[in-house]
C-alpha cells in the first residue's frame, strides 16, 4: 500500500523524531529501525541523523535538536558495539562504567557475563564479605540488604559461575540469603564449583539443590559448628541421593559428614575422580576394597579417605602390599602383655607414614598409596601426563 504521508514530512525533523521514538519504544535496533523507516517512506534517509535521534531519545532526551556537527560520545556507539566492549570488562570496571550514563548502564545490565568467582560470607561477629571476581567488598554485619542485592543481580545476569562460595551462620542475613537463592533458582543456576559452609546441614543440601546437575563438577560442604565441637556431622544419606552429587566429579565432605564404611554409602562415592571423605573406622579390608576399585577404573583418580580411629600403619602396609593374602591380625592398639621394646617399635611404625607404589598392568598409569595414622591417599596417575593442578584445588 502506497504511503500517504506527504513528501514534506520526509524532511520534517519533528515527524522523523516521532518515528524514531516509536522504534525506541518497540526496542528495535537502530539498524533495523532505520531500514524499516526507509521502506515505509520509500526514501533513503540520512542514517547518521536517524542514529543520532535514536540514542538521544533512548537516553531520555525526547526533544533532541539536530546539531550542526555530529560529535558522538563513546556511549552513542551502537548497542552491539558497546556490548562487545563491555563484555571484556572486569567486575570492578563494569561497576564504574555502569555509573557513567543510562545507555552504558542498560548495556551492562543486559550482559550475560561468565563469573570466575562469586563469594559471600557471614561469620559470627564479623563483617559481611562479598566478592564478585576482582571486586572485593566489606559491609557491616547488619547491613545485609545491599550485598544480597548485588549477589542476586550477579546470579540473575550470569551465564555461568566458575565457583560460588557461601558461608552462612545463624543471622537474619544468612536466612535472607537462602530465601534469595530460592527466588533466583526458578531455573537452576549454572555453577561449576561450590563451597558451602553452614551451621545447619539441611541448608547446605537445600542450596546444593539450586544448582544445575552435570554443570556442577565440584562440591565442597562444611558443617562449621560440628567441626568445632566434634559432634556427629552432616547428612550423607540425603547427599548421595541428589542428582548434583551423582553427576559431580569431585566431592569434599570430610568436615561435613562421617559415615560407616560397612554401609552401602561408600559405593556411592566410587564414581568420583576426586573425593575427600571421613569414615568412622577405616579397616584394612575396606582399604583393600578401595584399592581394587581404583584399579578397576581408568584415568586419573585421587581419593583422600580419613578415619576417626587411628590406623596401625605397619599392619595396613603389609596387608595392602600383599593384597590381603596374609592371616588377619588384631586391630587393637594396646596389649597388656606386650614387650616394651616391641611396643616402641609398634609406636614408631604407627607414627612413620609409608608410601606404596605399584604399576598398573596394561596401562602407563601408577597407583600410589600414602598411609599415615589418620588417612590413606589413593592416587592413580599417569606420570607421563602433565600435572592437573585442579585435582588439588
């Protein structure tokens, strides 16, 4: 249908401003709006004039006047160009640039950045610590609204968070943090690694459920109260049933939950490339079971297995070196009729860590067992490969 707008309108700035205002309200890009207006008027307009009006109106000037000369500022660049530029800014730089003008603020707010680290810590009688990549902020204990809002905005705008670290206490700020996470996790958060330190283990598992399974590769949980007072910790039974746990590669719960090696729980951990766990009692038979399990798998494995009860290093060394092919012996650490000299030898053996190494058949990999009085480290590694430092993060 032919356009019925009189030709005099083609050069009428007031009319053109209205067309541009309509494009801004529809949130169409200046390039697309310009092409559409040219087609409607069947005339090639001056793009520089159209673009000038577009960004003037976008930034709140509804009655812009055409200057004699065009002198654009940085913020007048096309949105696509500004988006490419601000995508390379750090968190601290984005915070500063966001304050320059509305145009730059909107560009930054529309970004979907990848964060290396988001961290928020509440600690008893301490300040609130907030870290957003290279931006480190500290707030008074009772002023939790602002840091919570900043963290919320970062989570909502993020494409991916490499590491999210949270430390909660009994304060109202911690409770508000959990409520905020419930709100923003309508779509699960894309987080690669997380460390959650809590006084209530149920809160840790609830927060863990907010993350996208499969996207989350490393889980570290800590029960801060129980670790200080030495009581029974954690809720390992619920943890191992979660999709986030089943699809993770690295789980650290030594300070979160102690469990019985004789239960079926231990089998739930054998898929992990790296684990740090604590058992009520680590028996020689369980250690041999773990050794055989790591030999049956392939690829790098690093398992830290601690025990509440002290280990007799010499007995474990002999038992594991011979793959259990020796008479079983008493696990007790004391004997009333023990010779004093033998007792000294036994105590020396208990206190001196040992290292067992064996080549894995039909592979270039090696298994190393480091045994001390409280822990055994099972390390399956290819010595010809470059060192993967992420295993020791």
